[in-house]
């Protein structure tokens, strides 16, 4: 089974971002593959907290 992004089990090679709310590092996930550029929050909880702040 070959993945299109070249992932072979080494998570160090995956793209990373920091969460806009809590600052935790987020690693690329297959579920986010189609919209990785728009991903800003690490979880639903952080997404809710961002709305409370604004």
C-alpha cells in the first residue's frame, strides 16, 4: 500500500503547524489532506475557544 505523499511511517517528515489558540504543534493528518492550508485549530475545543475570544 503506497501513500501519495510518500509517508512511510516516519512522522518527522510530515508537515507541521501550530494551533492558533493553544500554540500546540499539529502534524499533518490524512483527514486534513484536502484542506491543510485552511487548518488553524488542533481540536474542536480550540475552535470553540476562538469564537469565545472574538
